[in-house]
């Protein structure tokens, strides 16, 4: 196309015209990258982005109820699409913009692509300070949108229309990069959004971004093969990169050829079917006894697509072999070099295929493989035992998990983010397919779930999505039920009401703080404490008021019937069940949260001694 030809568009119109022409291709499969735009209009974007979206009917717009929720929907969509698709999220200036900062952090920490376009103040400044503008005494070029800088992988402000021409390719470069992706923020002042410019027509041609599979360095691969052959107790830590790379089949072939057992992170759960004899289950602070035992004794840890969060490493106490070595397969160099590893900076699938071909005469000891298989069966028997209904009312959380897990089909998806549910799900959920377990635990964002159910369903309309959420998270951001009704998105929310913060309450108790301030109770003003009187909150009525179909149940038999009824519904369905606040399952590893070094409370003193003992097991891996 002749680059001298131009078309006169506003900056906002040019942005939308560009975005709808962006495609990605991997392994010969091509698809449009952007599904559309999520947001709420205000005086920072209504006349710019809003007008452009109204004019261009081909680019879908979805009105949400909370700007943070917009980003959560986009994150869940990108996660289900294995980062091969994304949404744009737009807002007005001021609070509309800063509402998205939490979502941006969540996207970047989880390495998931989201394009954030917050409205901004006037570039020409003559009407400043405008409504919702934060003034700065040291610079007139500062706005609240600068808050996005530390939580974005790329950040830019468009103060002149022609800057868009060079900014947009950089936006796409980062969004589609498996190694660099995350939140990308394009801050566009409201007056600039509406300004017209003669843009080169070549900017709006169809562009296909090829998602390549970088292969490992030949010499480093040979070194890795030597290390693996020299090990006697190797273990694989499978992270989210295994799934995002579509490397699950390659991992299974590698595991079955070498006999190396696998432990899974939150993002990596589903890398190997739960009943595979070499699947040790969840690893780390919320891991299974087998995975943590094998981790502690391993002389070689092969991390694939993991960033080694403190939950995965049990706060650096997981790997106790005195001469343990690490091989990291990761598309991101930053993660590949962690723990002083032999860094195979490469695509997970490509690297696993080459390693499998190179390890022609290697397999772990038969007794080692049999021990892994025995542990797999023993853990599955334990899961069955805790899934079994006890008959107690209120029911236990693990019984609800068991009922949902037993009910769903292999292709269905469980979705969760924060509270005590993620830990139980990580340990217990029987995952059969790579996308069947959708946990946002990089940022563990309270309020993620209800919104994320929309994004997950939009990305995979053929699957049933089961959002499991506690009352604490639900009350954070339940407004997107209205968005689901508006868009005709059907999924099931299993709402567990334990009248408090179960996870932080248990943590508080373990630290000697006796669940202080974690129960939903009426305040006793005279004593300055909480009473034992429950809050008069009707969660079922709340969900009904937002348009959901609601089923209230009290036991597991009723829950099973409700799940069948929910599956046959055509709109978002909320199943409400009361659960016990304190009856949970044990943990099998430590997670470091500092304990008060001095206190008047004996419970805190005891917790501090336990804290010191656990810290003695921490190790640096250099």
C-alpha cells in the first residue's frame, strides 16, 4: 500500500481502526487478537473512544459496572485463550482510571495481555484543573495515570496525534510477546482523543504477529541432558508456561519417557492429568505431602514455565537437598535464571521436544517411579475421603468442592482467585484437561471471580464455567452479575457463605492473633470489639436483585440437585450454601508471614518460636 495515502481520523478512531486489524498466528493457526473493548464512559473518553466505538460497529463494546472488573474480565479471557487473545479496557479520567490499577497489576504479575486505555487530563492544559484532576506542584505533566507505570509492561502517553503512529506497534510488540506480555497502558488525554490527523493508510492494514517458538541454545541443552542423566531424584515443577505454550502433550511424552515425576503450581495445574501415576499433585505451601516430600529430597529441579513464587517454594524451604541443582525452561530470561539455574531460555514445547529426543537412554529408577505412583493413588484416596459428605450442617468447604468436582464434565472449568478456596482447590481438585483449572493466584485478587467468569465464558463458550467464591470475595465485586445478564453470558457461581474471611482468619490464628477482625459480626461499640451476632446480609437476595437465577441450598444432597438445575439454566446462576468458617484441611508446608517479635500474648509468643524454627530451613539457591 502506498504510504503517502492518508485518511483523516480522530486519534480515537485511528486507535480502533488499528486494533481491529491486529492478528496473531502460532503453529499455523491465525486469529484476530482483540475481542473488543470493555469499559465505562465518562468525561475522559466518552467523546473520543466512545464516539469511535459507536461509529465502528465491527469492534465490540461491553459496558461493565466497575472499571477494575473490566480488567478482570479481560485477564480471564486472555488466560483461557492461552494469551492468544485480549480485550481493550477503557475508562474516564480520575477514579475511573485508578480503579483499573489493581487489574493492571494482576495482569502483569500473571503475564497476561490486557490493553488499558484510561482517559486523561487535557494535553493543552488551559482549562486545568479539570474535574477529577490530581494537580502536582512540581510538574504539569503528571496525572493519576502515572500510577500505571510500575504495574505496566509498557506505558505511553499520547500528547500529539502523530505519536500514535509509533506507539501502536510498540503496544502490540509487548502484548503479543510471550516473554514480555502483561498490562500495556496507553494514556490518551481527552482533548487529544478527539483531535483529527491525516494518518497514513498503511497503519490500518491487516497485520499478523507471528508467535514464534524460540529453541534452546544447543550447548546449554547438551549441558541440561548431562545434568539430568547425572541426577537420581529429579523432579519437574510445572508452571503456567507449560499450558500457555500448549506444551502439555510434550510434557506427558517427556515424563513417560524419562520417568521424572511432576509437581504443579497454581497456574500449572492441569499440565498433567491428575490420575497420571507420575503426577505428584500440587506443590509448595498449598501442596500435597508427596509433592513436598519429593521436592525436599530432589537433587535436580526442572522448572518449566514457573516464576517460583513463595507459595511454590514454600518460602524457600521446599528444596532441601544439599547439592540440589536447577534447570529452568522459560520463555522469559528473567524467570529462567532464578535459583542459579542452568537457564534454557526458550519456548516450553520446543525445549521439551528437543530434550525428549536427546534423552535416548535415560530413565529414573523403577523404585522411584513406583513410589511416585503409590503416592498418587494414596493422595487420590485421601481426596475421596474428604470429599465424602459428613452430614454436618453447616457443611464443610471441602465437601462443596467435592460435590462440584464430582459433578462437572472433563471439559468444564473451575474458576477461583482468593481466600481459603484456592489452597483447597490446589490440593484437591481433580483436573483432567489443561484448561479445567482457572486460578488467578499470582496476585490473588479479591473480587476477581464474578467478573472473570464472564471473560472465561466469552473465551470458551463451549465450556461450562463454575465460579467458586466465598462471601468475602463476592461482596468485593458482585456487580458484574448485571453485566453477565446484559451480555447473555451464562455461567454458574457457587457462593460459599461462611460469614467471614476464612483464609485470613486461619492465617491470623496461626500467627497467634486469634482471628481478630476477620469475622463478619456486628460491632459492640461499648466494648470496642465484634459481637457474636451475624450481619443481616442476604446474599441470595442480593444476587436476585442483580438479575441472576438463584438457588439456596443447605446440604450436599441439595447442592447436587442445584448443580443439575443450574446446568440447564440459560442465564448466570448463583447457588448459595452456608459453610463452616473454621473446619478445613491441613497444610503440608510452610509459608512465611512475619510474626510479631515481642507481644503480651502467649499465643503470639508461641507462634514466633514456630516462625523462627521454620526460618531455619530457608535456603538461598545461587
